[in-house]
C-alpha cells in the first residue's frame, strides 16, 4: 500500500511538470513569432526611400516637386487677418494730432497668419514708426490713404519675405484694408 501511495504521488507530480514545460515552450515560441513579425514590420515601415526607389525604378511614377510656395488657388476663399489697433501721434501741423488705425490684411494662405503672429513685435514697431512719420494733411485724402496702404503692404512684405524683394506678385500680404481710420 505504501508503494501504491508513492506511485500515485509520483504520477501526480510528473504530470504538472510536463504541462509546465509544454506551456513554457508554447510561450517562448509565441514570443519569438511576435518579435520576428514585429521586426519584419519595422523593417518595411522604416525602410529607406533609396531602397524603395531602386526596387521600383522601372515603375512609372509622378511625384510632386517641392516648391517654396504653393501656387495660388484663385478659387480659394481669401484669408484675412485682423491686426490690433494702432494709435500714434502724427507729425504736428497745428497742435497735437493722433491717428487711430485698425486694419486687416489679406494674406496668401493660413500659413502666413502664423508667420504674422511670429513677426508681430517687429511689424508693430515698424508700422508705428511709419505711421508716426505722417502728417494729418497727407492722410485725409483718399489718395493719401491709398498710398499709406501701399507703404504698409510693402513694409509688411519686406519683413515677412525679405528674400522676395522685387517679386511683388509672390508677396505673402496681398492687400491692406482699413477697417477704422480716425484722425483727431
């Protein structure tokens, strides 16, 4: 009877050891498969473009050439950016005179809006200097306002695109619009 109890104890202990080994082998095999598939996937995802180009050199393809500027879509809605008000002293003619000016600018695309925000301190400084150098008599007529809008546009484009001088049709700021113009 002691032998039977020992045999049962040995038989019961042997079965879990074999099942643990099988389970361990299955887990290791699955782990190797997952890591192998992950490595193959990473290789194809991170494969350099040069290898891809060599592999498919005979295949016809069209690639968009990167350009510095996108061509203007004439059917696209215009993008306007409103600027904060400018209040400056004008060159005195008969006592103190002030100009309060609120303007909006029509820009090439939404990216120029971000560029405007980036350069805003310099833009405000240069426009304040430009506006404070004017006389009220120069700005009262519509021709004076038109000239001022052209000067502001040129000043802004010189700051936003200094390399684009001489290429007025490619400037980021297309038009300067006055939304409020008060001289006191």
